[in-house]
C-alpha cells in the first residue's frame, strides 16, 4: 500500500495494491457512478425499507450528497481559515464526525469517509462507505472498513508512525 | 511551526504519485447540468436490464444491449455509468431497443 497527496493541505489517502486509484478518489468515483450505485442499493433493498426509499430515490439522494461533498472539498481547498480539525469531529471514541454548517443540506447523509488522524490537521483516508445502519458492525461492507483501518494502522506502526488513537469519520 | 518527528516520518512516507481527484471534481461541476439527465437515463437502462433479467427477457445484460445498439460493450458501460453526453440518436435507439421512455416529449 502507499500514501498519496490529495489536493487538500493535510489530507492524504491510502492507495491499496489491488486498487487502481487511491481511496478518496475511488470513493468519489463510486459515489458518482450510476452502475455502482444501482448494484449497491439493489443489494441493500431491505435496508432502504427502513428509510422508506426505492432504489431510484436512494440513488438520487446519494448523487445529491456526493455533489455536496464535491463542493465541500473544493471549499476546503480554497479556504484560508478552515482547518481539517474543524471539519472532523469525534462522535464517540471510535468515530469522528464532521459538522459543517452549509447553506444547502443534503436530505440524505449516509456517505462516510474514514480517516486516521496523525496529528492535528493531518489526516489520512483509509476508506469510506455508504452507511445504511447505525453501527459499522451491522453490515459486511462497513465491517470491512474497520479491517482496513486496522491494516492501515499496523502499516503506519511498522514504519514507526503512531496515530492519535482515533478513527475519524467525515460527515456533512 | 516545527513539525514533530512523527509527522516528519509520516510525510517521508508519502509517495510522489498524484491524485486525479481535483480534475474529476472540476469536470463534474463544470458538466453538472447534462450529467444529471445522463444519470437518469443510465438508471432507467440499468433498471430495465435488471427487470429483463428477472423475467428472462432479452436484452438482460450490457453485452446484449451493446449488440442491439451496434456499439461496443465499453461504450454501453460508459452510458450506464451516467458520464456520457449522449446524442439524441443514441437516446432514441436506446428507447426503441429497450421499449422505455427516457424523456417526456411535449408537442409544441
């Protein structure tokens, strides 16, 4: 695996050997890819019942949220005053949550980016997910993100790098 | 401010490889209007193919659709990802072979 610059100061992303692109780029590709989204939501139709959504409406809301995330990343890159620490905030001892006051709120907010915090304002993205359940343990695809986190942490530790013992989640 | 040794070690590990994310975001933002419509078409195609598959009807895959449209499977794949700026001709062909309505037409 390797670590790649993003276009945002202090924000980096892992790139896994089996993937063509780094995690941040791959996730944004997937979240804007109708083929990926249709397959994903069709496989998780039962979870959508909880939200009262069809596959079509879930995709529409996800695209809307992904569009807001695109704009958010551009805002962060252009911002002279906003730091990553202000965007990533702790939810509990396992997850950090980003709280952004924006003029346009997404109706649906289930896109997640996961990151390890190296130092204040230095984060490295380990992965992300469309989170349809309350906890990550409830579904295979989100459980897998926890495995990826641990793998990344072990890699960093093998290189003598220690994180701030926190797992961070970006949420708009 | 001086960086900590931990951070310096981390930064030393970062590869020279560049991410294409910024260019992709800028492209998406610049082409937002037609992408929205292209995405709706992509979704209609995907749902129709899935429905056909469940009923054992033709076409039920991107490969079969490509054959009917006389284009490559790679081109069909671009269309169903929602990132293709489709011609009206292609839209009409899709409507005909899949027996779906992509747009609502208004008589003027």
